[in-house]
C-alpha cells in the first residue's frame, strides 16, 4: 500500500465509515462529518485545468488559499514564522504531507500541477491524527493519482497591463510523469510583477497655512525566472522519498518622482535598482518501522542574496543633481532538519515525538551618503553592518486521544532552545555583540467535538513564540514613513497565549458552511516602536521619561537630549475579537452553480503607546475587516466569472515624532474564464477596479510627540493603477 493510500485509510478509520451524500456530485463524507471528500469526477464538468483551479471551485476554497498565502506575515507571534518548519504550517497538504520547502512554496506547486494528476481532494475539519501539521480550522489534503506512466505537460502564457505602464509578459511550462517508478515534475517560469501608485499631497505648516501641493508617482517592478524540480520515489519496502529544488535569479527597478508646486530644494526623484538570487533544496522521507511506528524526516537548505542601490536627486527645476545614495546588501541562508516518530499506541491513542534544528545566518549592510551641492563630495551619513547567526532547536511531543469518532483531544508540548549571536557595527561607533540564549515551553491543547455530522465545535489553547524579524536588527530606510530607522539587536521574541472557540455548521449537499469564532490573545514582550531616548535632568542624572516631561520644558534641557526610537519590547498587549465566515451556494435563487462567500473579522488589538502613554491599536491594524467572494460556473457553456472585495476600517501608526491615521478604501477584483476547448482555458482578471487606495494625514512634531508641538501636517490621497491580466493555459 502506497503512502497516500495509507494516509487515506488512516483518515477513514477515525470514523465509522463513508456514506454517499450526493452521488451525482461525487462527494463523500465520514459518518461524523469530519472529512469531506471531493472525488475527481466532481470537477469534470468545470473548467479546472490546474490543481489550484480545483481548490477554488470548492465552496470556501478561495478563503483557504488566501489564508495560506498570508500566514507567513513576518515576525510577530500571530504569524507562523519565517524560519524553521514548526508544528503549524500550510493548510494545504499533498498526500498528507506539507511540501518540504520554504521559498519553493505550496502555491507555486498548486499552479503547476495539472488537474488530470489529482485523484481527489479531502477537506478535513478540526483535529485529526496522521497529519503533518496541527490545525484548529480546515485543512485541504490533495491525494495525487498513482500508478500512471502517462506524462503531462502544463503550459501557460500571460501578460499583465498596468494602465499607463508597460506590458509585462509571463509564462510557465511544466512537465510531469512517471519514469521507471520515479515521479517527476520540472518547470520553468518567468514571473513579472510590481506595485505602482500615485499620491496627491497638500502640506500645511504648524499654523494651518497651506505651504505647497505635491504629486508623488512611485512604483517598483520586478521580474525573475524560476526553475523548479520535484522528484518522488517509492521503494520496495514502501518507504517514500520526495525531493524538490528551486533556482531563481531576478531583479527589479523602483522609482519615486515628486512634482512640487514650489521651486525650493527638495528631493524630486528616488531611483532604486535591485538584484537577487535565490536557491533551495528540500526533501522528505517516510518509512514504516513496524512496531516502532512511522518515521518521517524533512530537510531544507536554502540561500538568498540581494543588493539594492538607491539614488536621490534634488535641486532647482532644470538643475537637478544627485544629493544622496544608499546601498543595502543582504545575504541569508537557512538549514532545517525535522524528524519525528509516530506510533498508534492503541485504537484510541497516537503518540508522536521528534525534534527540529534550524540554523539561520543573515549578513546585512546599510550605507547612506549625502552632499549639499553638485560640487561637494559625498559624506558618509550613516552605516550599519550586522552579522546574525541563530541556532534554534525544538523537541516536541504530540498526543492524540480519539475518545470516540466524534470526540478528539490533541495535546502537545514543544520545548524551544535558541541562541542568537549578532555583531553590529555603526558608523563611527564601537562594535557591539549580542550573545543571547532563550528557552521556551510551548504547550498546545486542541479539542474537536462533532455535535452531528454537520456541526462541529473546536477549542484551542496555545502558547506561541514569535520568530524575530531580523529587519529590525539593522538600520534601514523606511519607505512608508520616509525616515531612517536605527537597528536594534536586543529584541526578544514575542510570546502570546491564545484562547479560541470555533463552531462550524456545514450545509447539506455541498451547500456551503457557516462558522463562528471567538478568541483572546495575551501578549508578553510585545514588539513595537519604543522610546530609546536617554533622559537626564539638569544635573545630568538619568531619569525616566515621565520625570523629564514633568520638569520645566526649557530649551536648554531639551537641546541636551537626543530623542530616538527603535523597534523593541514592551511588557503587555492584548487582542480580542471574533470571526464570522459564511459560504453558500445560491440554489435558492436558481443559481446552483454559483457560490457567495463572506467573512467578517473584528479584532481589537491594543498596546500602550510608548511615547504618549495612551492605548493605541497595533500599527496598521484595522479593527474591522469584511471580505467577500462570488464565483459562478456556467458549466454548460464552459464559462466561469466572479468578483471579490475587501473593506477595512481606519488604522493608525505613531512614533516618537509623528502620528499617521489612515482610512483605507475598498478593494475590488473581477475575473472571467472560458474553456476554449478540452484542457485549454482563457482567463481575464481585472485588479484595482476602484483605484482609490487610501486617504491619510501625516502630522509631524518637534522633537517628541509628547511636547504637542506640531510643525505641520500633510494630507495624502493615494490611488493605485488598474491592472488587467490575460492568460491562456492548457495541458497536453
């Protein structure tokens, strides 16, 4: 029995058996409703060409794709983290396993696999043993077809036109098959993307008088080639080996052009150039060890280099000169090995033990030069060199208790050991070294209870620890706030306890689902911007910020202080909220092939502002988010169309010398697909339909926001360019 067959059998044995829900649609579900299976025949009437197309057809599939693509959001404990594998991960598995890759990610793989290679897709609800990841929600498992020696070639040609910008061509060609028992897939792709925006600004001084108008036209375009290879082999003893590789050279160019209504000295252009190279090798191996259980190992080795140069010009109109330049160079590498042994101790108990080691290195340098006139020599203004090495080790134990087919308890305990060594050299400063070790216990408790075959209750209690964002370690130019941020190598990982309660009801006959969730998160060592000013009294004695601002605000004392902020830790923060997710087929209005999904999230994230003492939301975090997605497949015509949108409430950003509230505008996208002939599909996508992106007001303060002395503000209105993409894809 092959690995994927074993996995499917294992899932089936967690329930009483399968029964047919809708034979005509080829959908099956376990007796307790914890696993819903979409057979290959289910997709035959649709225009699915790739595996990604198949998932998008399933009610709620796009939401899973979107969540999977945003879970690695960098640095905070709310993310899954960028380094290592960990016990959490992708919500999309292939043959019960996550893809043993980081840069070579799951969504790239989904878009390269032909739908003809898929046997079925399983939608797994809640806790289930035998999975490669832990999840409190939904997991999609793709079971690939086996035993076929047929080769399949998938191809796609596409082009993106950003209105008033250049046309961007792209292509993918992928070939897969089986050669003497070796499953293979190789692909070559050219990707071309970017972001472009236009911003109108009105500037006012501290008295409220308008000083100038300005238009900012900016963007960044990049392109890359990606070569991927995936190999799989099943040995005579039924053990399996999967290998994959990636090589991707690329680069990009950015620009920012400012047209000001006045003719004073000002930066009128900022041009950047970026060159990068990325590679990765990963794999996984699984083998049955008989009475000892099932052994599984994953590994990844990767590296990336990136060089960015930036040139800024200013001057009177017609006499521009380069007045500043920056150079940022970065090299990163990662080596990961994760191994585990799982054993079914009895019909009700499964135990998994294992460990993981992840070794990461980052070498980054930042150099900034300026001059006053075209005749002056460039002078070094700021430089920072940081070398980081992180060794992180995990030992974990996972226990699954199948109390009954409808009641499953999963508990785990992970012990994390890490050591970070960071050497930091500032311009004109004394080199510093951080050598820090951390030890964390990370318990997790997960419960799934099936109230019926359509109703499920899920409870999660978990402690998580963030992966540090190494970008905070090195000095860099922040494009959003237009300031240079000084690095801080003394940041500690962020810890969070999360408590979550979910209820899900699945509608009959593939009609959709309704889910409700409430959660609370308690943060310790929350990472945010912190006041690093060294405050002193008139006698030069160190004092607190509160004591300083209680003193008479004399100019002499104020001039003695160098006000500064960096990324750092604060003791406490919290988040509380809830989610409502509804996915419904529209058969009640005569559109059984149409699905409408909507999601509303309320998440109140609060921490104490380190500059004013007020309670503020997390930076760029909206309290309210509403998204919707509509898709209508007209199978008799081989046509599908749809649209989606997103609405977010206001958010804010504050620092030591500015306050920046923003009102984001709604986002809308639309698409249409047409099955030209069997296996060939034409697709048209329109993005940024509503061009307005946001409005904001950026208020500047003298020295410190706590003085309350604003020297001016800028009102901003940002718009994006509409983009249209047309693609033709098929298989042969």
